[in-house]
C-alpha cells in the first residue's frame, strides 16, 4: 500500500507524488545516516517521520494530512523505511 501511495499524484492537488521529489533516493539526505526524529531544513524544526509525511502532504502535495495512527500514515512510514533500507543496500554494491 505504501509503495503504491509513494507514486500516487492524486493524494494532493499539486500533481506531485512523493516519487516526484524523491525518485532514485533524491532529496532525502540518506547519506547522513540519521533516523527520525531529526532537524529538517524544509520545516525549520525537529520532526518525526509521521510529521514529515504530513508536512509533505500539506505543502508540496497540497493534500490533506493523514490521521494519526491511520493505516495510510503507517503504510507511508513503513514504505519510507523500506525505501531507505533499499538505498543502503544499493549503496553497498
């Protein structure tokens, strides 16, 4: 579910999906080896992964934030973690 949502441009009204900004691991600063929560320049604050997902939903994607503990938010967070793990595996090759 999270993988499908990662590329779903209909989640917001801007025509963007997570994949629009983060294809091929771009703009995620994955080389910094930092887990959430951490400071994110785009938000100007320390945020959790769930907060970052909802920030992107509201701002770049111009959609609605996910409810706390919703299956959608959980799916997006789980997919982000697997996406990050795949990046780390690909980097080792």
